[in-house]
C-alpha cells in the first residue's frame, strides 16, 4: 500500500511557513528530498556564491528536518534532465504523493510537467502550491482583467487585498513519529567551497536577523536605506532568493514590530513593505509575460536600439575600472562579496546602459553570475527599469549622473574609500571626481564623458521610438 509522502525542496529551503512540508506531514509519514543541479544552475548563470549558500542551507535544513523526524535526502544531480533518474529508485519506497512549491521560470515549469506526467503513470500523485509571493500571480488583476503594468496601482491593489485578507504564515510542523526507511544508494550532495560563509544559514539566525531589523532598524529605513556606507538595509535578500525565509514571514514580523507605523506612508516600515511588494510585482510580471524569461524587452520598440557593446568598456565596468569612483566601488563590492547595495545597482545599471551604451542583457547576466541574492524576476525587472525597456521603467531621458549620485549618497566618500583604496587619501570635495587632481596612476582615467554619453543615449532612444512609429504606420 502506498503511504509515504515526499516533499521535494527547491526554492523553499525552510521548515517555517512551508506549505508543501505542512501538507505532506498532515497526510502521513513524510520523506524529504533536495537535488543539487549544478549544470542547470550554471545554465541560469547562477553565481558560485549563491550555489554555495544553497548547499550550506540544505545541509542545515537536513538537521532541522531531523528534529521533526523527517529524513532529508540530499542528492547530487547534474541538470534538470536527471530528476527522473533520482525519483525512479524512490518508487520502491511506496510513494503516495510528491509535494512541491511552484517555480515560475520556463525550464522549471517544463521539468515539473514532464515529471508530473511520468509520476502519474507510476500511480504517484502530485501536489503543488504557489507561495513564492505574498499573493500568487494572477490572484488579482486590473479593471481590464489583465496584469498590472505599473507598480503604483499594483501596490494599491496589493495593499487592499492585504487589508481585506491579511496573510497566513504557517507554523513549523510538529514532529512526526520516527520512520525507518531503507533508502536507495544515490550520490550524496557535495559540499560547496564555503565562499558564502559570511552569510549565516541557520534558521534561528535568520529569524533573529529579521526580528532585529524590524525592531531596531526599520524606523530609519527610509532615511538611511540609500547610503551604501551604512549597514541600514535588512540584508535578507539572499535568503528570500533561495527560500530560506519567506516574504510572508517578513511581512508578519514587520506587522508585529511596526504596529500602526506600517499604515503611515512615510514611515520606514511602510517603505520596506513597499520594497517587498516590488519583489511580488516583478514575479507577477514574469508569470504574465513569460517572454521576459527569454530576455525580451517589455517595451517592444526598444528591441531595435543599436547598442554599441564595446567589449573594452564592458570589461572596465565589470572590473570596477571606469574612472567613476562610485561605479567602481560598487562593482568591486559585487566582485569581492557577491552583494551590492540596491541604490548602487541602479547607478551601475544606468551607467552601463546609458553611459557606455551596452545592452542591458549583458549587465543582467553579469549580475546573475555574481550576486548571492540573484533572483531572475527581480534582477530582470531592475535591469529593464534602469534601461527604460521594461514595465513601469524609468523614462529613457532619466539618466543617473554618477558624480552627483556619489555626492548625494556617499557624501563623505566613506564607501568609495573602502572599496577604491587608490583614492582613500583624497579630500571629500575631490573623491567623487578625482580627475582634476594629480592622482595615483593606479586609478584609471574616465572611460567616457558623461555629458556626451547622455546625448548619445537620447539619440539612441529617439531613433528606436521613430522606428517603432514607422513600423506601426506600415501595419
């Protein structure tokens, strides 16, 4: 008789607020599974530091599930094509049903469809929930019955739903009775290289970090969040990206700690909630317009922009050697730590696209290959916003000036000095634009003139708009 429930962990590496785990354990003895797929991860340009974080988190999850008497099989696979070969020997255990959380990307959806159909032929059921977002994509739409294309009305509708329904956060399940299973011989997941050890992965540490931020820092979030020299953000994005903590947990903790401040539009709590809603927005957009997964621009007419794609300039940007101190400091932070402050992500993205005239997709892929918190929907949405190609994107004529951004958000030059030591001894009035002084030859000259580059950008977009208008007229 089939009686064993199997939870397949993917992007939900937690025991709290895990609907798949909770549902499985409510139906009988439960076994858990995680499959590392490094080949597929690499095809997604997943950063090595994120891969290591996943492996470390999965190892700790094994211990946390053991406290619930749920064995976790940590399996080393290769790609999504190998998944069936992992499930095949598990059939002899008498699987009744497989439980998972939905993943939105196309390859993952195809993998699940193929596996679900194969399992059905073996008499094994399939249960899937959609809880990556606070509210599942498609659960609310605009007055025309379509997905929102602009954030502000989406946020208004989100807040309305939140006010009406609230959010359910699932508790950690109670332990099941110990089970004994003769597990098949499968290759155990390899350990990583520990390049992510600066980031804790124990569940209690993550919950403590969330609680501390909501109790002690969120009040000042609006005022301080754009200052990269300060530790003023939650730094929870890597854990949201791998599902070690859920967006629902974040919102619930914020409600508890912020109280009525959450209802005040200008409060730090309200601003942080808005950032969490942005994450939902980009996932909703991704599901509604799956061509974005194929790296297509949301604004179709921008597909005709003739990016210059100068490889030397791209390499200077990647290496943090553009001669623009804030841009260089941000890129060096990314390259050395796998993380970048959110304000700086906008600055360097704008610089790549609108100063260097390089296709936003090259920057998008570079970020994914380096970021510990790489999330396709958020990363794609952010890059298309900066490049003025996406939904609710910045107007094409909005072009960040990297010097004034530096003066505004790193006024004392502390962030620049930390990451660009060649400039550490410069006074504040020169550190944002050091080229008026004789400085160390170690620091490069500016690779472009911002004012001239801005004019080129405006012409690129004007031409693309004209081409789009002509195309419309011809049809």
